[in-house]
C-alpha cells in the first residue's frame, strides 16, 4: 500500500510477529519511483505484520526491494527466528546502487 511517500508492506507467514534481529529499524530496504532510481529506505518501522518505509528522495514510491545489493544488509525476522527472504516487488530484479 502506498500513501504519499510512505509504503506499507504487509507480510504473510509472520508467525507470532515481525522483529529485527538487532533491535534496530528494519534494514536492507530500497525504494524506487517511476524513474527507476533506487534509494535506501531512510525511515523504517514495524507495525504488526507490516513494515513501513519511506525515503525523502522518492515522492511517489512504486517499487521496493529487500536484501539486494553487493553486500546486502538485512535484519528482518519473525519472532520464531526465521529470516525474511530477499524480494523485489517488480521484475526483473534491478541492479541497486547505493546513493
């Protein structure tokens, strides 16, 4: 779901809930708009089964990727200890460059 510059991703199979393994904000998310330029999500939080993302560089988000890049950093798990798999909401999977 997209509202303004905020993306709310709803996850299935979350067990008893989502957490980050390190207790920090969810990491490893990238957002792109219509222009296809990818930016790291600069604001991330967990709300139930959702991860809430935004980037001040993307006014109208259209695509999200998680866990991609040269050396991906990600920390999203369910409370049972299973990690979220890397994914992209678009295909083909993009080449992501950190800005």
